[in-house]
């Protein structure tokens, strides 16, 4: 048995945005082996999960991974 709480481990506070660093970081998330590809795999695997709790976890992981471009200020 486990308990799943939907919250970040550490709070995020961006005081000084750095577009050059954001571009470098976003390059690590894109591509077939990047974070965006992994999040899309999580989102597609949720449809075969037999348990609703695990389906919710895969949905949250996939949704969280696909939102990094918005957090970093990249299109």
C-alpha cells in the first residue's frame, strides 16, 4: 500500500530568468531520448495500466515532463 501526494519535492522560485541557460536545458529535454519523449511514453503507457492509482501517477509524470518548456520560458 502506498500514498501518493501530488506536490513538488522542492519549491521553485525563479528570480532572474536566463534565456541562454533555458535554451541549453530545453535541448536536453527535446529529442527522442530526451525528457519530452519520455513524458510522451508515460502518457501512452497509462492506457494499459489496470490500476487507477498507477494510471494517475503515469498521467502526472507525463504531464509534468511535458510542461518544462513553459516553465523555462521556451515556446
